[in-house]
C-alpha cells in the first residue's frame, strides 16, 4: 500500500506536508485551511481540463488527506514530532524516545464518560457479561468479593441481580455449586457493603478537596492578576504625575539682584 508521504513525493516532489500545501509548520489552523482551499480550487477535478483530470483527482485526494491530518491536533503533533504519519509508522522499529502517547492518541479517539455509560448499558445482561460472570464464578470458586472485583461494572449494590444471573448460569450449564456462593455468611456481605461505603465516602472527600484546590488556585490567580493591574495603574498614575503635574506647578520667581555701581 502506498503511504501518504510516498504519494506526496510522487505528485508534489516532497514528503513535507507543509510544503505540499505551500505553508509552514508554524501555520495556524486557519492558515492551513486557507492553504488547502487554494490548492483544492486548483486541483479539483471539476476545475481542470479533461486530459488533466486523472492526475488532478489524485492530487486532490492527497491534499484532502493532508488537510484532514493537519486538522487533527494529535495527528499533527505526531507528524511535527516524528516527520511521519500514522500509515507509515512501524512501531517495531521505533526508537526509545518515540512519542508513544501521541501516537496512540492519533489512532484511537478519546473515550468520553458518555461512551463508558453507553457501553455499560449494553454490557449489562449481555452474553459478554454472562461469560465474564461464569469465568469469575469458576475462578473465584463462588467468592462474591472475587466476582465483583473481576466482572466489569459490578458492585455490591447489584448483588441480587448478579446472584440471580449466576443461579441461571449454574443451572443451565450444570456448574459446580460452591459453598462460598450458596451459603455465604451474612457478616461477609455486610463487610463488603461497609467497605464499599467507606471507599465512596473517601472518593467524595477527595473530589471535594480537589474542587477546593481548583477553587483556591482560581482565587489566587484572580488576586495575582488584580495585584498586577493595581501595580500597573500605580505606575501609570506616577508617569502621568511626572509628565503633567510637574509642568503645571507655578514657576519660582527669579531672584533679582541689584547691580552695584
């Protein structure tokens, strides 16, 4: 497969994406868009003669790919740092100082909280969850602590649902009935619930501290900025006084000395 840089060299005589767009590495996003627009008007298949259309089409594809890449902050940073684009990077031959974090961000989109919640809704009750519940049950020999820690999105607050699902799996697949699961001591469940509540309380406390620190940082930044402005104003007033007040002061009368004959 021909890589983007190879296509750049084939059609534009350079592997430098900025040179293809006739701009530079320090160009802003707006300047990159403008450079792309100018070239897209030049190489758009509908804007050229019929005989030039095949090559113009390929060039148009290349500059469109360049624009898409440079419009993505992570992919642009990766290119700026390495001189390579994701389709011609060989991870097995990368050096120790290769920017792996930027590389992976350029390949995989950022996962949001909404993505996680959506996946959780799809996962619960799915065949994937049933498979994981079965693995957790067998690996932990029915220990609910082990099962809850192993199975994604499981919590002590869903034990009734988890137990019901496991009972069905045990029955359908004729799994062994572990004593730890069927006759768990009530005290163990209480300890599990108490631990979960302690962890939640600690998490809420940590979040409040973090929020308070962020708030304090903001207040300090505002105070610092106010102090800087006050200092600038004092300096401004001082300069104005020096410039204007000095010239408006009444001049001292010249001392007249009588000449002696």
